[in-house]
């Protein structure tokens, strides 16, 4: 068990071991569940996967690399609804 000490202002600093276990950085939220008998459960909220999923969706198996001109042409066609 790891002990922490409360300051006179009611603040607690978690040791690196605890922060690493929760995978939290300064500014990240930590959820606190209050249990009977003066016990608590601390847990880090699940990390959102939306941005990681988005970048995975952009992956394509083609080896072709589009030039800036080709990308601009595709954008113009898309906006004008040309095929």
C-alpha cells in the first residue's frame, strides 16, 4: 500500500508510482467513488479513442502519393459535385 499525506489546504500529491499506474498527467481528471467505511476508489476515466480511430480510417493500402495539384483538383471536383 502507498501512503500519501494531505496538506493543510486539503491537497494530496500522488507519488509517481500512482500517477503512472493511473496513466494521468497534470490537468487530467481522476474519478473518485466514495465507499462506506471511509474508503474510496480512484480511477482514471477511459481515454477517448475517436482521434486514434479517425487517423486509422485515413490509412490506405495504395502506394500512390497524390501531388498537391491532384489533391486540389479532387477538392474542386468534390465541391462542384463533378465526377
